[in-house]
C-alpha cells in the first residue's frame, strides 16, 4: 500500500521503519524543518532510504491550506496517511485526500482524555487502566472513529516516563503497524466514539498545577505524579514564610525566585535506544572521573575534579559515540551535571536542542525577481507575537503609496514584556554565561546570515523605505554586515587595566578595572537607514554583552523584523534581542521611562533627543547616547579639484535621496568658482534618473513617507518666499508615490530659514563667500547649533588642516564626503548630540567601568 507518513520524533521513525519492513511503499515523509542544520530522526531515516522528504513549517495560512503544499502532497498518490506523532495542524484537504483516509495515534483510551497532555491526565485522574487509541482522523479534536485500542494496567507508582517507556512507546509502534495491516486486508473497523465518559483536558501549565491539600492522600499523590517534572505540582508552605534561597539535590544554591524558571523547558522522556546511549555516555563520564564511585544524574562534572582538558576529551568521546554529533565545549559548561548533559545530548540527537521552532507568520511578496518573506509581528523573548489588543498599523510602499502589510503596533504592556524578557536573558540566560569569544562567534554567524539574505534585505529596504536597491545592497545592508563583523571581533578584546596606587604600607595594594555590560539597553532608530542604524547601535551593544529592546521607526519596521528572524537562525539566545514596532510617544517613551532599562541609544531629531534625555534623567539616570539633527557645512575653495568637488558635492546632498543625517546642509562656494560650480551641478542634476528604486539604473527614489514629502515642499516654499533663487526642482514629481525633484537653491543668505534649518531631503543650499576670506567663511560655517559633520575641498594641505581644526563638528571630510567606516567613530557636537557609534569608542557607550582594589 502507498503510504504518506506525517509526523516527527523517534516514535515516528520507528513506525516508518516497521511499515517498510512490512512491505509497504512509503511514497513520502512530511516532517518538521531542520533545526540548526539538524534533521528530525524521521526525516533523516527517510532520506537515507531515498524516500521524498518534505519539511514544512506550516501547512496553512489564515485558515486556508497552502496550495503548493497540497499540490506536492497530491502528486505522491498516497493511499493512506499515517500520523504516528505530529505536532502540526494538518488541513482536511490532506487528511481526507487518500483513498483510505488518515489514521492517528493518541496516548489514551478515547473518548477519555481527548486533547493534549493525555498521559498526564490519565495519572491525575487516577485511572486504573491506561493505553492508546488509533483512530480515523476527522475534522474534530480527537473525535474520529476508532480503529484499534490497547490497554494496560496503570501501576500505583507509575510516572509519565515509566508508563510511556513501558507500554505506550513500544506497544504503540506495534499498534500502528497492526492498524495499517488491518486496512490493507480490508478488515479495519470504524467504531464511532461513544460520548458517554468523554473528557477533554488542555495542556497542564504551571499556574494551574498548584496542589489542593483539601482532598484524599491518593488524589494528592495522583496530582503530583500526573504533573510530573513539567509543569510540576507546587504548593505554598504558608503565607508568612519567606524563602530566599533553595538548595538543590546537587548542592547548588539558587534564588528561590528562579526555582520555577526552568519549568518552561520540558524534561525529555527517553526512549529505549536513548537510554542505551545514556548508559554509554555514563561509562565515558566514569572513565574520565575515576574518583567518582558511581555517576548519578546529580554528579557534577567539574565538582568531581574535571579540568578543561577533560571537557575536550568528553566532547570528542561523545562525538565518536554518537556518529559525529555536533557538540561543543560550551555545551559541557552549560550542562555540567550528568542528568542535564544527557537531556542536552538527547535534544541534539533529536534535532531539538532549542526550545522549539519559532512560528513565523510571514507576509510574502513576489518582487524584484524573488519572493521576500517578511515577519510582521512583534518579536519578544524569541517569539513573534501580536501586540496587546491585536493593534496594528499599515506600512506603506513609498514608490506607489500602496499598503505593504499590517504590522503589529506595540503598546506599553508589550514594552514591559520585552524589557522583562531582555532582563531575564541578561541576568539568568545563556547569553551572560557564554564566553566573550563564543559571543563573537554568534555575531559572526549572524553577519554571515545577513550576507546570505542581503538581496532579500535590500529588496525590503527598497519596498519599505524607498531606498534605491543598488545603494541598499552596498550601504544599507552591506555596511550593516560589516558592522556586525567588526564588533564581533571586539567581543574578546574588551579589557580593563591594572593601576598603580599608593600602597597601604606595610601592606601592598593591587587595583584593577573591569569593563562590564550595563544590562538592558533600549535602541530607538530612525527611518532613513532602518537596518544600518539598527546595526550601528545593536552590534556594539551585543558585543559588550548587553541585551536589547529595539524600536524601529513606525514607518519602516520590516527590515528590523527580518533581522529579528535572523538572530534566531544564528542561535542568539531568546530574549537577547527584542523588536517592537510602534510609535515613539508610546514605545520610545516607555523605554526611556522604564526602571529596568539602563541605557538608551537614540538617532533622530534634536527636539525628541532632548525629551528622551530628560526622561532618562528623571526615571533612573540612564546612560544615554544621542545622534541628533545636523546642518553640516561644506566649504569649497577655488583651489580645489573642481570636477571632484562637483561630484562629491552632489553626493553630499543627494545621497540616499537627501535622507542622510550627515548630508551637507549648506555649501559655501568661493566666489571665483561659484557660477561654474552651479552650472556643472545643475547639468548633473538634470541627468539624474528619478524612478522605481528597484530599477538598476535609478539614481533617485521616492522620499520615505508622505508627511516628509509635504515637509520638503513647504521647506522649498520658505526658500522662495525669503528670496533665495530656485535654480531647479522644488516640486513633487507628477507620478504615483512620494517622489520629489532634486532641488538647487542659490543666493542663500545667512538669515534665511533654509540657511539655518535642515531639510533632510534632496535640497542643495548654496551660498557664496568672498575670495580668500577664510576666517569669515569659517565663522559662518560654525554659526549653527548643530555639529554633526562638515567638509572642505582644497588642494592646499595647510588650509585643509587649518579648516579641519576650526570646524566645530564631530566629523570633518577633506576632499571627500560621506566616507564613513565601521572602524571610525561617528557622532556629533553641540545640539547634534553626544556619544559615538562605530569604532572602539562605540563600545564605551554600552559598558560600565568597575574599579576593584585588593590589599595583601
């Protein structure tokens, strides 16, 4: 008979193998996707046999079966679906497709204990008989007609593990094979389930597992064993009892508040084969630890005398024992007791060493000759989730004004959840326990994944932010990748120093400093370079060992959410990175006010930066770094290379549609070359192609969003009204979308609005200065409250050095512009903010220095 096996785990693998031994043709296996490159045992076994294997993360979207999945299934021509163990929801289009339908295994005697946690509820209810059912699948919840049932006695001291290993696993495999045999012979019954005695119970959770002592002892016993290790039955000793610390069986002392935190990760029930492997590993431990009489689950590898060389030996012996299993030294440090190590090992063998695959509801679009897949929900604690109250907002494609998708809109309660996840990851999670070098390795892996997805990321930037695709590849995405690689290299080079101090004679002193992460950081990023600004701050933040809550701009959230997905794939622990699309007034404000956030990194307007700084001071005196507005002067002297000055002058203004924080807000051109400079600039502007950012020959895409387009039109109207000469541009391009003409103003005087205020768009502001009047033009260039960047073009090295010394800006470009690099610190003076992104200096924004003094 042609069979499709749908499921996972070792149970599914065993059923698959037995069906093939029975002579059935398995035409296809449908299982869960690989995790970190490791296949599920069922899929792995089928691939060895050359059986087609399909790995879908989901079978349906928005309640409808995915057509391509259904088509691939139907092409197999299966006559029967066998579901030995399946955690996915399979649509009825698949269930009812085969001639013989579908059969499913369930670990209880139906109709009793329908739903999840059936084994647990068998014990909780004190059932004297347990067993399993194999039934014909229908569109109900475990309500299909019965095909076969087998029962066993439930012993008074049975646990979930003993009942499963003794009967449900071995007999369940035989039962599935027998059921298929009956179908093949035409003898399989279809017995309607009786409704009498039917029960349905959901998954037991920690909050519902509290012991009720006001019942017989047997019921209490059943409640405790039924709740097993997970979720674990619990009680309160009394209302007045305060427990600060708890000592575990292995002697380890932990905070009582952390006692139940491990309950979310289920304790695995080992199969017979896995128990054999565990005993073999126990022998390895015994050989490495000769002084230990007997290796028990509570035996601690290091407390028993193991050294770092023994870690290497253990890893290599286990790799050999388990056919080259991927195991790292860090795994031993993270699971130092034998019981924990076996749990970790079995998870890896099953391809389930993480807490479970993250479910992502993508928005998919066919664009730019590819299909882009974009998460659109909040990212909190390693999961994509809806916002409180299912709040959403539209994100708009500026090329045509169409809605790309609805994106979850974070609320204040969502901020609190994200901060709590980040705090827990920092204080209790794996992130703070791994070595700095391993932290760097994870960041390198993330950079590699960003590079693998660079075309998709660049396409999303073009869709969501209007970035010209070719520029997005090079700058928006390309520099983001470089940034993560640069800071990954810094992870294990963050170090303090030893300091000679006056000795406390006759004793002596040693003083040293340590550089430590500050804790939970909030990062608030702008809309002009959504991914790159995220990367500039987040890479330094993570390299320093912090955890982070990122608030992307509400109008450009999509690359930040794609980045969140890639952090999961890179293996960055859950809770380390959280992403909250939302409004600044809600999300940004709550991050600034939150008492558990220790640092805010912000890029945006000076007005908002001042407000954030005030909130951070009032709340808990947070550390703050601000990259704010600019009105960067560019001085072009008559002795410059004029061709280069025109080329770079154009770039200084029109790069990224003028939506560039260091854009030259005002060009001062020496009088003798002014007219020629303007003539050449206008000639080049007229050559620029304004168009779809995904077209490879486009020079100038749409402005980021409609409100900004309106602001630019008003800005140009100000200039004309005050008497500046509008040489070209100044209007919206007559086409769909938010396109604005590249614009040039001349005869701009110092008192004018456009001479003092930033346009943040493709508007070149040109002013003359008298030949040779060096100090006067410097005075005019510095006559602003902004000081982010500046530039000078001249062939005279003495003049270049003098001007660069006198310009009051955090960056000075000489005979170039926009030349930033991941190794060079970036940040402003005056009301353009303080603190640095990029370079070694950026690390200090996310570190605190501790002084330690010894006397001996």
